[in-house]
C-alpha cells in the first residue's frame, strides 16, 4: 500500500495517498503514529 516512493514524501502527501486508497477500496485505512515514526526512523538511520 505504501511503497518507498510514497513513504518518503511529506506527511500531508502520504496522508492524502492513504485517503485516496481508502476511498478507492471502500475501507477506512488509518496511519497510526507508530507507523509514521517507523518511516522517519527508518529514513534517518538507513538512508
């Protein structure tokens, strides 16, 4: 659902991406803070 190209975008763009997927699939996907934290730490320490 969220590939590397998407997850390294600014937070508002990632949020919009998830909202679009939710609407397209007719489900309510949420981005939990822990997921956003993981993206940030992964980028910080593994780039």
